[in-house]
């Protein structure tokens, strides 16, 4: 099986598996570049991962962990927005520590906009910006770079488009980038080429999966939804994107089969 340096997988595709089992599945699928999931499983500090044990295992494998997806869900439920934001930053700091031990150089964060009742959008952004600054500074001190991802509102208030992310990042100093999620962009009704072009110069990670545009963010294998893949790949080339494409597909009952099929599909669209 040929090794494609641009293609990556995420342990999120293997939710019923331990972190080590998920890494083995990705390896069997031919995905040697890995994003480790850290929300509710795998590298989430709240599930007591064993990063040093995983690091020892990785040392004898062809896999490389290059990025981590930071936690975002169920952070201090019931707390005030300020308390929840503080706890989120602390949780991300612990995750960054674990991810550094695995060799990650990129950390992906959802734009989590914590709010109290009656908070307007501007207030939630004012709370979000210093939190992102703190996480970004922590990441930088560990030789990692933070990437903020375009999200959808099914999980609550967030930033949906590259322009919204750029607007928030304009008030953050330091090298913070963008992770563009193609499926989310389609799900949000955005024009893919516009979104990719808008990320020019800041794009450091891409989540690739398909969407039917109407469902509940289904994270389908490339080709099973409405994404125009050749056009999307062309748009990435047009902005000279040289980063990786992380296949963020829902593994279902057969993560290995789904990942293999997704990998083959994406490779065909890339050639
Ligand atoms: Zn994503």
C-alpha cells in the first residue's frame, strides 16, 4: 500500500475502540498520519488516557500523531459562562500536554462560545478571544500551533464561517491558524470554493468528509454526499494549500472498511 503523506485519519472514526485499538485500525486502513480525538474518549483528560504508554507504542509503529482535536463538550455544565470558559482553557492545557508527548504539532479547537442568559453575540466573542489567546500561547510554548475550526450550531453558539473565524482571530496575537471542515461548510450552506479561498494564508489543517447538506452533519465518506470533490481539491491547490487532509468520516459498525473506502475515494479525487 503506498504511503500518501497528505492523507490523514482521525481516531474519532473509531468510537467503540480504545485509543490504541483506534490507532491500529487507522494503520490497517493505510492512514499513517493521525489526528487524535480528545473529546469524551481517547486523549480526553477526563477519561484518564495513558499518553506515555501510547507514546511508547507509537515509537515502534509507522504511525505519526501530528494533531489533536481539543475537547469542547460537557465542560462544567451548570457553571457560569466565565467559569466554563476557564475550565475549558484548563482542560485544553492538560490535553495539549498529552498531545505534545505523542508528538503532535497542531491542535484543533472548535469555537466554543459559552454564554450566560441574555448575553449578546459580541459578549460571547469577548469571552472567547482571551480563551483562544491563552490556548494558542500554551500551544506555541509546546511547539504546536492552534487551528480554529468552522463549526455548525447543532452543539450551540459558535463560529460558522471562515470570515467569522478571521474576525475573532484578528484580536488574537501569535500564529493561530484555521482548520477548514469541508462537511461543516457544506452543511452550513456555504460555497466551498469561497470558504477555501477565504482561508488563504491561514489554513493549516483540513477535515474532509461528505455531507448530504440536509441531515445532521453525517460525516459521510467522500463521494457519498453532495461535495464536488474535484472542484474542492482544485480550490485547495489554487491557494497553494500544502497541509494534510484529515478524513473525518463516521466509522459506523465497520470503521476499518469505511476508512479504507474513504481513503481510496479521496485518493482518486486527488489524482
Ligand atoms: Zn471537523
